[in-house]
């Protein structure tokens, strides 16, 4: 089998001097969907932010490799242009910048990296509209200011829209299901499923099993107190649904105290 | 270009900060006194009343103390300035007749191209005089006047005299007095009753000579029910010594008329820009100032509207973007002198690299001006720790039955916003530029498309200082 497209090796990350991830390892290949589940405070969002290179998250040790290249020292924009994507749990509003303008600028930044010229306006519009249709977004959405006054569902759809246009190799989806009602969840999941395929590896971070009914993972990992304590197939998610996280937390807590 | 020093905006020098070899037909000696004023007036062959006006204005200028508020004007040495540099013998009506160097300069600045594509008329001033002036024939046939102020005085003396200095008398402030004493160039516009000039008229002001002062004078009269959009742009070479630009602009908008005056001020960072701009709006007339300030070392400019009669409206949209070594004290004034008049001010100031940008404004409602409405909104965006923003919103309300609102916000570019944009592949400067573009979007979307593009391009240019 080929080398994994994303390799996380014994990653230790702290925030404001407080260790959060305490040696996390993960391998993701394109075409795979890995679900990372865990209780609140286990380090799920830290993993997402550290992968993307948020300056507030300090990598103390370990490695992150994207397509074999160490990305640990790269800025977020460089990681993005190399094919990493993060769908944010809480996307930030950028007043005055339209969705369309933002998408085109981002896409052009990526194309420039690949030695291509800017996308012609017409071609871009067609591309954007087709993805918006998949996500059941009205055309007028393109003219709205990014995330400003968006409902929870609109924000998440906008994230998946960006992912569709930017076509990453590895996408990290941070609690994409949070704040969504069942209809919105279905639309967003359909959007993600439409992108699934041999060219995309997905890391799906979620607290609840619910999302996994819509986006079927190939692998499930359980994150507790900064470490992956269990890995398995989709059945592990069901087991968590049934038993909760406590049975995994207790031995872990005992370990820490020892 | 050896003496050109780039103060902060790295690409400014290359794009705008170049200069031509001096090739004026006349350059007055440095300094300011009555004999200089006399000589300027004589060279222009002016009527006596104008020469007298100039001399009186000089006395007022000399008598008035320097302003101690706003920005630091203490370093201006009034005796070390050329007050009059005449570039050509006469104004050209075709670009072919403009001397090659000057034509090349305006070509680099894109003026002839813009004229062809989207303007009704263009005036191009180079140092002290307008070297090119033209208005489309169909407008001329409708009686629209668009001339250099000098030609306005020569060809329409009666009209010119009726309005000149009435709204901004010499005694208004020290720099208005200075301008009145040594004014040269600028625009004179008259739009007859009911005539709508749908496509903008533009004037472009270019300083070329080192150590000079540019003192254009603009007079705009929009008659009843008429409309005009006037746009001005300006740039200058980047010199190691300072230049002075001190203009006076007077505008009259008669009953039911509308005037929009758009400025994209992009002087080099060695120019003192001390300008007085005032409009009078009569019954149901509308005056709109769109004031974009990106350049200059110091700008003190507060476009004003005097709401003279019932139903008059004022709108001011102001942008100031200050970088290293720049202090932009921008703002607005609305003076409600009649009932049921309205004013709206939106100001967006941005500062970075130790720059200082601010809003200074006055809303005044006179006794008896009942039913007035005024809203002021000032937003400031500070891009780094060294930079500064000031807001001075003054209000003088002498009437009870009015509605006056003021809102101000100050924000810094947030780490989360930057990270979000960077996670989509934008470099940090690109991300900052996008946040800034979004910040000024409510104003930029009011501009004609070509100027909106220009404004965003200038913002990008201003942001490029952030690289490395």
C-alpha cells in the first residue's frame, strides 16, 4: 500500500503552556474517512487547529507530514495551498467580503501555487454555482458577506462550499454537525459525500455518532485526554453510542494518576 | 531618481513617485511676499479685483497664527517653497499638444485612457497650471461649462466673481487665505438648470517640481435640478523634501440639484495636504462628498456641507488609510441651517505601521432648524500595535426637535480572522488586505466601478508595505 497522505506522529500540542495533545498518531490515506470522536475537552479541536497551523497552538514535539512533506513549520496559508483544508467549527465573519470574492481569491491563490493563472470569471461562476446547487444554496448567497449574519446551517454549508471549490487532498471537518438541525445535517452530509472519492482523505471530528449515520467512516478513533485510546471500524462508533465515553475515560484517568 | 526616497509605500515610487525633468516655461523665485503675489497675478493677466483679493488674502494669511490642532504643521517653511511653476504656455485641447514628457506622465497615470473609456471631460493640472482640458461636445452644447479655474475667470468673469470666495472667504482659515493669495489652476464647472451630466468629469492634479506648492481653486455651480459627478485624483513624486498642497473648493447646489464630488487622494508621503472644501445645498438639493485619502504626509481636510434651505441633504463618505509616517486627519462637517434637512456621515479609517488616521467632524444644528436628522458612523481599523486612530466627533445642537445619532467602533484585525483567511491559502498580507477591503466596502460600493477597482488597487498597494 502507498504511503499515507497525512501522517501525524506522536504529536504533542499545548495551548498557553497547557498540554492538550499528549502524543497522538494518525495515518490517513486519500479515499479514506477517519472519524475522531471524543468527549468535550479531549483535544479534538486542538488537533484540528494544530494541523492547520493556528499560531495559538504550540507543537511541542512530534511530526505532521502531508504527502510526505513535514508541514510543522509552515504557515496556515502554505499548508492550505499544499492541499490541507479545515472546515471550522465556528467560522469567523469577514464583513464586506462577499462569499464569491473570497472563494475566487482563495482558489486563485491555490492555482498560483500550481503555476496556473487566475480562473476566468465565467468559469468560476459556473463552478461555484454547481457546488452551491449541490448544497442547496440560493444564488444570492454568493453575494452575501462571508459568515456575516449566517445561521448555523449557512455557516457549515459555506464551509463545505469552500472545500468543494478548493478541492483539498486532506480535509479536516471540525464538529461540522454541531448546531445543525436534521435537514441541514442531511444537506451538509450530502455535500461531503459528493466530494468523497479516491482523491480526498477526510478527518471527521465529532462528539456525536449522529453525523456518522450520514457520513459513513472507514475508521473510527476515540480521543480521550489528548490520546487516541481506541481505533476500529464503524462498529466502534455504535459501541460509543451505546456505552458513552465513560468506559474509556476511566482506565485512561487511572493511567494518568499512576 | 537619485533623490527619490521611498518613505514607506514601496511600490509608490515606481508607480506614481517618479518625476519628469523640469521643463517649465516659468518658475517664480522661492518664497512668499506681496511681490510674488503681484507677479502671479500679472502673469495671469487678471482683473484688478482679483489682484486685490490676492493681496488682502496674503495679509490675512500672514496675520493668522498657525493652527495648533489637527496635525503638526510646524515644520512647513513657507519661504522655502515655489509658489508658481508654469508648465506650458497654454492649455492644450488635444493630448498631442501636451509636451511629450507631461503626456507620458499622464499616460502612466492612465488619464487619457480613462477619458476615452468612461469620462465626460478631463482637466489635467501639472504643477501650477492646467496643461490639458477637454469636455465632450454634447455637454458643451447643453451649456455645461468645464474649464480650468483660470479660464473660468477669463471667459466667465461675471459668474466667477459672483461665487468666488463667498462660501470660503479668505478669513476662514490660514490655508484658505494662502490659497486665495496664490491660487492657480483647478476647475470651474457650471451645470445649467435641469442638465444631468451622467458620466463623471475628472480633474487630475500632478505635482512634478521639487519644493513646490500647488494651490488649485475649484468652483462648482450646479443649477436647479441639475446633476454632476466630479472626480479628482492626485499624485506626486516622492522627494526627500516636503511639498505643499493647499486647495480651496467651493460648491453651490441649487434647488433640487445634486452634486457628487469624489476624491482619491494619493499624494506621495512628503506632501502636506491642507485643503478646505465646502458646499452649500439649497432647497431639496443633495451634496455628496466621497473622500478617499491614502497618501500625503499630513492631511487636514473636512469636507463640509451647509444645508441652507429646507429639504437639503448632505452625505459624506470618508476613507483614510494611514501608513508609516502618515497622519491623516480627515472628517466631515454638516451645518443644518434650515428645517427638515438631513445629513449622513460614514467614516472608515485604517492605520498601520505607526500611521495615524482619524475622524474629526462637526454636526451643527442652528436654532430654528427643526426636524433635522443626522447620523454619523465612524469605524476605525487598527492593523498593528504601533498605529493610532482618533475620533473627534463634535456636536453643536441648538434645537430640540432633531434626531442626531452617532456611532463609533474601533477594531483591530483579529487573529481569528487572519487565521481563517490564511487557512484558505491567502498569505498574511493578502488576508489583511482582504479584511481592509471588506472594511471599506460600504463606501467603495458607492463608487463607479472603475474607481472602485482603482480604490481597491490602491489599498492593495498600501498593504504591500506589509510584505517582508
